[in-house]
C-alpha cells in the first residue's frame, strides 16, 4: 500500500544521453533543454512543476538526476540554441547540429524543428547516489515512461528520490522560499510545499513560456518572425522582477530595446505609449509613433498571464522617459 507520508504524484523517467548529462552536470545550470531530434510530437505527459527523472541509457541504466517540467514546445534548432546556448548540452551550435544529424535523415533542412522539453532546477546526482532503473523498464522503451506513486514501483522510486532532494537542493540551490511553477489543481498540496517551494523558473523557460503565451507574435507590432522576437521583462530580473509571464511581454528586438531604455512603455490599460524624446534626441521615430495610443495587438489567452498592473506601473514610474 502507498505510504500516506508521501504525496501521490505522477512523474516521468526519460531516457537520457550520457554525454548530454555529463556536459551539463559540470555546469549546474538553472534550466536545461532536454531536446528530442524529432520535431513533430508534443510532450503532454506532465503538468508544469512535475518531476522529470533522468535515466542514463545502457550501459549505465540508472536514474542519475532530476529536473522539474516547465514547458514543452517545438522550435527551429537555431532558436533553441539562441535561447539555451550550452544548456542544450553541447559546447557550440555546430556540435548541437552534429548531434541532431546523427538521429535524422532529413538533413537537407539546415534549421530543422526539434522537440524542446525545458526542465527547471536540474539536479545531477553523484554516481554514488544513482538509482537502478525500475525493474519493469523494458529495453524497447525509446523515450521514457511515466509512473505514479499510487503504484508500488513508482512509490519505491520516488521514496529514494525524495531522500536525496533536500540535501541536493540545499547544496546546489540554497533555500528558495517561493516558486513560480504551478501544478494543476489535482496535484497534491504536500508536494508543492515540500519540493516546489524550492523550484524556480529559469531564463530559458521564461523565454519559451512567454513566446508561446503570446502565440509567437510581437505584442506591439504583431510581427511573427521568430528570430527577432524577444522576451522582455517589464520589471527587470536584476531588480527582483520575477520570471512570471505577467511580468513579461514578447517584443520585436528593436521595440524591446526601446522598452528597456524607456522610450516605450505599456499603460495600465494595455496601450502603447511612445516617448516624445525619440524625436527630440534622434530626429526620427516615425516607425514607432504609429503605435502610440494603440492597444496591444497580441495578449496571452489566460488573464493571469496578461501584464500585471504592479509591473506596468513600476515601468511607467521608473523607466519610461515621459
């Protein structure tokens, strides 16, 4: 029978390349891209915040780490590199392309779409802490398998992982008291309290969450060319602005620069305001004044993700050059 001292939850064990694991374990990044070479299949197994265990392939056959599911999306490999850089598990873009080419036949496409599963706060266990693969793990499993702690095998695995987590969180991330990942309403509250209270969204996850929340369109111009779209914090992260979608807006790169430097802002009514100082200082600005007073062209579907008044007021008062 499952232990009542542990929450009932669903987690996933993903087959993991040893070179990817070894490269990242030496860097201890804030988030990683657990990429798949195929770009046609969405990963829908987990809710945001759920555990994603890293099982090394043969000959190791052991669970050697854990991350916390933040986001899955399909992206051109160039955008995946631009977002995560070495957090893709490779030292260069060329090395990433070479890795992918080993799995795909359609290499005529020099910028293929790949599957990107973003894991926040990855923890790479020391070899002495590796956990043997589940007894029911079949060699035919290519990508991974989900488990729940209501079942004996899932419970046994999670009990061993749970014993490791507190020590590793303290060692590598310190005592983080708040989370920006949210489990769905069916998840166990005790899990949120014991584990997710120490999990934070990283910069890469923030960018992808924001990119998809805005349907890959610039909020001001409506531009849809992905390489020029950037995730802008309304209140900068360096000034304690959180990696929340409601503290961000997806902008074309030039509009992002103007927003960060105070020549453009967003009002509480979600309208664009353009500073007169663009014309005064640069004797130009016709491209940008066309947006003055306009309502944002693109917004997230969920009300909780729309730019929060708390952050837009801060930007109006502290950054905008009115």
